[in-house]
């Protein structure tokens, strides 16, 4: 069994390779690629989905309800773990299956998280640039060691669990707060207790209305002076204004990976203790191979009447 028509929503400046598109053609009588110049550009229109029963998106976008309301879609494959850019109630009502790609970038994001932590604790980036500028000396780069410090993990899914393992490997004391999973080999803490006792807080929970502003102003105030707050998840989980105010006073360090708003970035860039990177935690060759493999496996399973990584 095949889909009649599949639409792939892709990034024009850096399109997926032809080999992957050809793989998609094995599951549909016809494949059409709709390109966008960037994420959140709303390049996909209802006309693109006419006669389409399968839709695969590589891009985050604001998908309005009318896009899918009168479509003949049976299947949507999002090439992300996060499905918050879809109206799940609408898809459920319409009987449209939505599948995501969990765990494809577990190692990539976990390793990046520790890369940032080590950069903060040892000022690696500053030291490298210091020498490149022709300077020499060590007096500006007093650091601190991870061993013996307390790592508090918020969200113990695949990535949070891997970060816990890396923390243990560095000799850190690891505790966690999670609504979803339990680990008997790790210390569970209530969220407020975790924030009060941790030297490093690393956020790895999914974004939803339940987790929106989970670390609100009151909870940001619980963080001890000198705490490192790491957030490769959605920034909406934290009260950014409260983080900014404490970082500006030199009371904490913070890293965010997904601040798309240019005005917000400009404000945060002016603060020494805040570190920003593009949303590139998933950007490794291994993760990209996993991403494409799971996307294809999800479609194959759906056509065979099975359920793989189905959200609705």
C-alpha cells in the first residue's frame, strides 16, 4: 500500500539530499516538495495539500487550523521530537495520524549540553580567542571542577537520562525531577528542592502548557548564587526576564539554544553571564542519519497498519 500523494516541506537554502527524497517516493505515487526560505515563514498553503494524504515537514512553522481542516490528509510526519507546533486536538478530531522522531539526537544534545557546561566552567572559548588575539597568560581564567558538584536534571527522558550518565562520569552528584520516569539509581527531588541544592540545573523536559514557565520568577529566585542554568529545551519553560535580571547581577550563568526572537537575543547578548547558541544540538551527521531513518520507518509502519512513534 502507498500514499497517493506526499508533500515534503523543506528548507530551500539547505534542502535534504535527493537520496532521501527518492526514499520517500517508495511510499507514495507522487512526491511534491514545498520549499521555504526559513522556519516560521508560512510558505505552506492549503493549495499545496489538495489531493494530499501524507505530509512530512522538516520545518517548524505556525500551521493554522485552516491548513488541515479541509485536507484529505491521513498522515503527518514531523522530523522533530517537539510536536507543539501542531493543534493536536484538531488532528485527533480529523483522524490525522501525527508521528514524531524521538531519541534521534539524544547523544548529540547531551554532549552539546556538557560541552557548554565545560566551556562555562573553564572559559574555553575565551581562552582560545585570547591566544588567537596574540595574548598569553593564565591569570584571567580561574575555573572550577565538575567533580563533587550537584547536577540537577529537570526532565528525565532520553536526553535527561544521558546527561545524568555523563554527570556521573564526571563525578558529579546527580538528582532529578521528572513527571514521567523514575530512576532508582538516581536521587529524586521535588523541583523546588532541586533548584535550591544544585550547582548546575539542566532542563530536558518537553514543552507543553504544563511546562510553560515551569521555572517562573519565584523558582528562578531559588537558584543559589553562581548556579549554572542549562536549557537546550524550549526557552518558554523559563521566565527569561527573571533569568536576565539575575544574570545581569552576576548571580547565575545561563545557556539557551532556541531564542529565535532577534530583540531578545540582542538583550541577552549584552549580558556576560548568558550564553546563546543557535538551535543546533541535533546538528551531527549521526543524528541526521537517525532522523531520516526514523522518518522513513514511521511511514512504513503506518502503511503496514502499525503504530510507531504516534502522537495522535
